[in-house]
C-alpha cells in the first residue's frame, strides 16, 4: 500500500506497474500472509481501472472462492456487478451502434444478422443493463422485420425475467415491453 501512496497526486493515469509489481512480490513472498485477500482485491481493482475487465473478473472470482469470509470478498461481491456491466457493454456497445444504423437505413438483412449477436449478449449477461438492452433490441428487430410472434415471445421473455426478480428489468423496461407486446398482439396477432 506504500506503493499506492507513493503515486503522484492528481496524475490522470499514473504508471501502475510498480504498484502491481509490489503487490505481486508480496503475494509471491507471503502466499498465506495476513493481507493476501486485500492484495488480490487491489490487483483486481487495478486491472479494472486499466480496462482489463476479464482479468479483473477472474481475480475477483478467485478471491471470493479462496477468501469467502473476508472484507475483500465482500467488496469483490459488491464490485462484480459493475464489472460485469463493463464487460457486457464492451460487447453490446458496438452491436448497438450497428443496430442504430440498420434501423435508420431500414436494412432488414442487417437486422436479421444482428439478432444472434444481441441474443448472445443477453444469454451471457442477463443480469446487466446491457444484456437487458440487447434483449429489448431483439424484440425491436423482430418488430421491424414484421416477425410478430417472435417479437411477442421476446417481450414476454423480458417481462418474465422482470417478474422472476431480474433487477435490471426496471419498471420502465417492464412498461415498455408490456406496451410493445400488447400493441403487437392487438394489431398483428
């Protein structure tokens, strides 16, 4: 932690190399040491701040498994949802950009190609805002493709997820999905 305290104040992106080296050296020298859990947490957090989300996630998960009854594990559990959102958005963001262009251009072929990519984000990250956004956009794609039954099934899946306790399916998302579902069923089924 002395290495962290030695970082220049106010520097946007300080070189974390020496800090990572110091914590790694501590872990190598004292694998059963008193501060191992917190050192692991700090290294995971540094990885997150450097945009190395997958490595951060792996470290947090290992930390939880190895030291479940520590403050570091509790902090890791609190951090993981934010980390999963960052990982999910990294996947979803570029797909959403292509989706917006395809909707603007009314490009049905592109919409068809995007559905499996959006479904993959939902399948991997259903407990994130990006995952829920991806699933909503699957419904929007089906609606724009006039595949009414598939659109209704998609909005039903979102509603079921919300009713099942998925906290990322907010009241706004529920309302949007219910309105879309009801409108499609009323007009097209």
